[in-house]
C-alpha cells in the first residue's frame, strides 16, 4: 500500500482511538494503539525531483527530494524507499525516531538497486533509537559508513543492517558502540538484538581525509556493551593502511552472547577476526564472552610496508586473534568449522598483550581447516590462559602447525596433513 499524506494517516489514527477505550460499565480498559497504520514513502535526489510547483507528499507520484527531511517524517512501521541516484551529503543522515516491536522503521533502496543508490560523503547515524532497519545502500567516502550508538540510561535494541556496501570509509564501514568511545558503559547492557547481515565492507579505515587523519577501529566494530547479536554473511576485503586500525570484525570492551558466522574476509593487512576484552579506561572490567565463531572463511591477510622506508606498518597479519588489551577477560568462546588459510602470521593466535592483565579461559577450537600460515596454525602464548581445548582440527602446511608455548591447554585428535 502506498500512502503519501501524513495528515490522512493522523485522521484515521484519531478515528481508531475513538473506537477503543473503556467498555460500558468500566469493566476493562483496552487502551490506545500507538501506531495502527504504517505507510510507504518515497524520496528522490534533487536531480530527479519533480517540479517545485507540485507539492511533494512522499508518495511514489510525488516523492520528497530531501533525504534527511524524508527520514524525519517516519514513525513506527513506516517504510522509506530511496530511489536510485547519487545523494551527496556533508553530514550523516540522522535517524531520530524509533520504531516499535514488530513495527520497525525501515529505510531501503528499491529492490535490486543497491549499486545505483549511492550516499556520497556521509552515511547513516543512529543514536539512542531502536527498531530500525537500514538496507540496500552503497555508501562512499564517509567517515563511518553506518554509525550506531546505544545508551546506558535507555538501552537500544532491534537494529538490522542488511545488504549495504560501504567503500573508502575513514573509519569503520559499520561501527556499533553501546556507548560512545571513552564514555562509561556502566553495566555493559547498552545495545542488543543486533543483526549485521549480507553487507560488503570494502576499503575501511583508510583515514587521511578532510575530517580526520587517522583510520582507527575496524571494518566492523562492535564495542562498549553490546549483547545478543549476529554478524553473518558479510564480505570484508581490500584493506587500507593498517597503522592505526583495519581488522575485519572486532568484538571489544564488553560484548557477549553473539555469533560471527558465514563471513568472507580477505585482502586485509590486519587480523580478519579479533576478540579483545580491553579495559584501559578505568571503568568496570569489561569482557568478551559467550561467542560462537563458525563457518567463516579468512584468507590472504598480508603485512603492509612503507614503500619508501620498507618499515612494517603493523605486526598482526593473521586470520584470527584473541587477546585482552587491559584488565578485561575473554571467556566461553567456541571456534569451529572455519576455513583459515594463507596469511603472513597465524591461523589462530591467543596472546598475552603487553598491556593486558585480564584472563583468557574456556576457549574451544574444533573442526577448523587451518593451513598455509607463515608462522603457526594455532599459536598459544598466554601464560595465565585456562582451559584452551584444541581438537579435531586440520592443521597443515603451516611453518608450525601447533605452537603451544604458554598457557593451560589440551589438544587431541588433530590432523597434520591435508584431508
């Protein structure tokens, strides 16, 4: 159904409210319905906009011609269709309203039009809003492609980021922060029910633009009090300068109860998947715990060098790593059915970071294919690590297949030749 007139929607809603209330005799109060009707709206870019003499109402025939204005009109259950074109932005499109349970606010391109629906210069920003879906955009030369921020005072939930393509971002392609960097995450319960599905993240963390000369964080960053999430079916590739950032998928600083699965990560200069409990900012000790990592493919991770001095820009060109860069702890991690191959360092590294005082425990690594790494298939070098179980993995053609230097571990039934 296409509805373009907001006033008509309000009138219908008011009529509905008149029909719902206290039953005769005051037996039961049914209450009001906060959002009965939902609408499909349309927006186009200025180039394709209709004449200003025709009043735009957001319908397919009379679309709005300003993306931020269109987003500002949305209420729970509404769908905004962004028609193909180039939308040049100087600041992110801010989503300032929440949907409701089973009535998300959805902002998307038309079916099959992701490559032709471009946001250039900035992307989307969602702060302290829930029940939002962003789907099917190409976002180029933004600071962060999509930035999502929760709240300790009013936790955020039910966010879906699906089938977007971010390209040449200063920092993350997708950045998810329970609270903003350097804010107190309190009880680390700031954002939940997050789905990141089917996105393409290309050339993230480049830095060196007019806004900032950095490139910090990761292609997909999830941090500061996020729980109950799924990161799946994404492709991350074509990494930039790794001096300050650029891992593929990073969980850090208070993240729990989630999964990373069926992702393809390649062509980076830092680790494909990184778990880092963190904890250097003086807040309650954070954690990364209860995470399942499975059916991912990570390969072709290469060290990068300064072309003039030949200095290595960063040491850490492996498929996956588990550390804690502070007093946080990593625990209850299951890593299985992954394909990790062809990197300049390790397939899986569990390492005691020089700044780390937290613990790593209850890590189960099984049924992975790990091969063709220039240092080790699996390297454990964490003196206080507890309950590291390594079994039924295929480890072959690595410089060292299994290097258990420090830490409490068990290994059995691993295979050291190609299947």
